[in-house]
C-alpha cells in the first residue's frame, strides 16, 4: 500500500466502507491494493491508482447480455401515467436545501431543485452516496448534507473519488444507499444497462434520483436524450419503483436549444428569444390551437421540456439484479 503525503495509506484515505463496496468492474471480484495499483483477486486484472484515486474503468471489452422483457401490446406493465407531474416538496424531508445554498449553476437548466433535493435520503456516516458523473465534485457539499459518505465517480479527471463507467460500475451488489445522477445517464453508451447497474449496486430500498436531457442541444458528447415515455422505460425495465417524474417547467426545449446550441454565450439574447416563443406557445395553448394530441389548454411540458427530473427507489424486499 502506497502512502500519501500525510503518511496515511490509500486504503484509509478512501475510507474502509468505500473499499468494502468496490469490486472489479469486469468480473465483480474483490479488489485489494497491491503492487502497481489495485488487483482483482478473482480475474487478476490490475487497475492503476493515481494518488488516492483508483482507476476502475474497464481494461478490456466486457461482453454483457442485457435481459429485456417485451410485453404484449398495449404495454400495460410499462405504460407511464398520461402526464408527468411537478415533483412536490417532500413534507418529511430529511434534507432541506434552501435555494441560497444551491449554487446558481445547479439551479439553472436541468439542475437540482429544492423539491428534488427534499427526496434525498439521509444516512449515517457508514452508508454510501454515489455521485454518478461527479465531474469536478461541485455537488459534494449537497451530498454531505445527507450524512452519507460521498463517492464521486466519473469517466475521467482527477477530482472523482474513483474513475469508472456507468455501464460497468465498480461496486458490489447492494453496496450503495443513494445514487444521484444530474443529467448523466444520457452520456452513457447504453442507458438501459446503466440503469440496471445502478439498481444492482443499490441496497434494497435504496434511492436513485436525478435529471435527464430531452430537448437540449447535445452537450459534452451526450448520446441518448430521452422522451418522457423513454425515461419511464429506462427506469421501469431496471426494476425501479418510480415515485415522481416531472418535466422541467423552467427549462423549455426552445430555451435549452437556444442557450446551449444556437446562441451560446449569448444567454440574455437566447433567454429573450425563448421567452417570446414560449409566450406565443402559451397563448396558442390557451386559444386551443394546439394539435389534438395535446390536452386542450395545457402546454404539455412533457412534449416541450428541455429535460426531466425523477425520484425512484429499488424495492425494499427484493434485490434487483
Ligand atoms: Zn476481476
């Protein structure tokens, strides 16, 4: 075990609970720090360490068979409710983040809201919360309000606790209490597999909360922007109990596309043009001039939103695999 500047072993630096949760992303075997990095006891793969950060990205192709259920039509079992609904503030919230505590970047776009955060679970210091797609760790202060140990995972960078892939999470089954993913799943190559992986690593009753992109311009090599129905398919096929899905009312598709795509770095202009188009859209909806597939007099945000937010959990009694 190499030691850092303070003389602590890397194992202690990461915390014993984190080390206990880590597993080989390829075979699921036990990992132990050894010569030249972290070694899988089962398949022998050695993963590099950079400082205290294990690089648990796959070292070679992993072939995964994803089981899919094709249901008879109409697809009663996986049909979402007709409309998304605004996520209510959780009256028994364990975590209440006042807006001034949220950094501006988190509140804008497809970001975090006080209502969404009110569904965050709370835990003791032994439980783990996974910040999936953690980037520079900007969400860490929010995670720390939950009382869980923070584990940031991303595909690159020096800030994440661990490097890894959403499609091959380097954690054991039922090892994580809470996964939060802010506009991340759409960046992975197979969102169905990523959602199954999240369900696999969550403990029974564990929470998966996040946001995802719909009518946003493609950013940072995102891949699978998804409709309301499609998001429901991702979550339902992975076995999640879906408590809430809302269309992001403050982030219309036209605003998202203008701000992120057509008029980048002209946020004021983009916002102004979007406000005009959105106003016209609302007027149109009130005048009942919308297509007949749109409920009369409603804006049907699921058809025009930049993204969605969701609150889900795995069943408490059975372990989803
Ligand atoms: Zn292995």
